[in-house]
C-alpha cells in the first residue's frame, strides 16, 4: 500500500510551472491538450532528471517518455516555442553530426493579468478579468465535452449497435 507523499522527504521530485500549465490549457483543447500536457510533462521530467531548466535531449527521448511519436514531439515543441514556453537550440559537430538538442524551459512573460502584491487581490487588467478556472469549473467543462461526444454520429451508431445486440441477447 502507498504512503502519503512528502515533498521534503522525496528523493525524486518533478514539478511544472502552473502558469505554463494554464497557458497550455488556454492554447490546446481536447485530445490536443492531453498530448500537449504529456509532452510538457516529459520535458519537465527530463529537466528534473538533469537538475537544470536547460537540458539536452533527443526528440526520441521525449517521445519515449511521453508515449508519442517523434513527428508529434517536433510539432508540439514548435508550438511550445511559438507560445513562449520552450526554446530549442540545435547542436552539431562539424556541421554534420547531430547531437541532442539543448532545450530551455521558459517562464511565461510577466503581464498585468495577475495581482501585483499580497494586498492587491484584484487583477490589474480589465481584458482578462476572470479568475483562473477552479477545479469545479473544469469538471463542468468535462461534463459538457461528454455530452457533446454523445451527440456525434459515431456515438449514435455505436449506441444503435449496442441496442441491437441487447435485443438479440434477450431473444
């Protein structure tokens, strides 16, 4: 049976920047979000393994950790670079032999969407005046996604097939 984890006593620990996770959730939806989170988790794990925010790794290492293909890793890495959460430098020997890439996990740029001090509990930007989604709001979003998937033609066809099989088994 497991034991309650302790950050202070754990010998192996990895964490992600919550602002970056929020940014990823804003930029990716559905299955793409799942893949983006898996890729980011793999990047942070590799950084943690090397004890650095700048680390070296091949696309194949990231793919293996995330359970995704190398082309998928390349695509998401480029998207992470575009939204400003990742930097990549190609490394070569004699301009011929590829080495592992140097990756840098970046901090989301400072903006006015967050409180400026412990005494200021209100956001300073009117543009994004909403608070970050709370867990119960995320659960509501997930319930909406489930309802949407049950309305798809593929789901309806599957439902009809299941009903047909039930009728046959009861006959």
